[in-house]
């Protein structure tokens, strides 16, 4: 179901906030079985820029995420999975049996802290549509709410969406350090080809003031 990234994309993890080697970025979906849902497609590499003056909320103390709600996409799932790196340096993703859940990359910050918190969810699997099947319904301004272990909620406002080829993943934009609390939600996109989706769809969001 999953396609490992090519070796030329592989490099070492440089810091917790720079998060992942390039190889880790081919994530979350693809099916060798007939599709049961329409493919997710945004215009290739299309982005929607934040509204002028849109700021970020104050950083929150560390607390692990336990549930994610995205009303625009019909997502309300938990508990979140804890994802690390595989032995080859690639990002772990939820299993086929866990396709209705979202995972949080534990090598980065927790949602609400300064920096980019990274979430990963399947678009579909060999068993059919998965938790992020409605990712293309998400628009700038929509809210993503993350319930945290300390009982607080980190509420993020979507600022942009981007669809890119997996071979051209914008590593620095997604995983590079930021001075404000940010959220990145990664899934797959593009027309199913040879049992796999060729693209990633990335949802960018910032903590609400």
C-alpha cells in the first residue's frame, strides 16, 4: 500500500523541529484495489495565501495531542497515534487497520507549541476511504481543533493548502522551524496511478489568536 521514498531523497534528521528526512515525506495512502472514492485533486502545487494581517495565537506549553476535529472534512477522531521514524529513516504512518485515525509525529513539537506540529492521515487504503477522504473540502479559514492531554484545546485556522508531487515535497516549508505555533496535516492526492497516489496534499494552519 505504501511507497517508500527514493534513496536520493534520504538524509538524516537534523533537529526535532526540522523534524524529518526527505524520505519520510511519501506518506499516507495508495491502493492496489479499485477505488471506492473520487481521487483528491487540487491544482498541482496550488496554494491559497493567508489573509493579510492574519496572526498567530500565543504559544502553549507542551502537551500531547489526543483528538483531532476538522468539521469541514467530517473528521472527529482519537486517540491519536504516536508516530516515529522507521529504521530506514522514513516516517511511520498509521496501519491499514488504523486508517480511521490520525497520527502525530512525536519527534516534533506538540500542537500549540512554537514550531510546526505534524499530523498524518490516510486518504484511502486497500479497504476503501480513510480518515482524510474529504481533505479537498478544507478551505482557508476552516478550523482544526486539537484536544490535548492536559485538557486544553489548540484551535488552528487553515491558512493554505498545497498539492505537490511526492518527488518535489517542500521539506523546508513543512518542517522548518517557525517562531509561531503552526500545524501541518499531510495526506495523499492526485489521480491513482499504478496503485498509488503520486502527490501529497498538505494543509497548513496557524494557532488562532
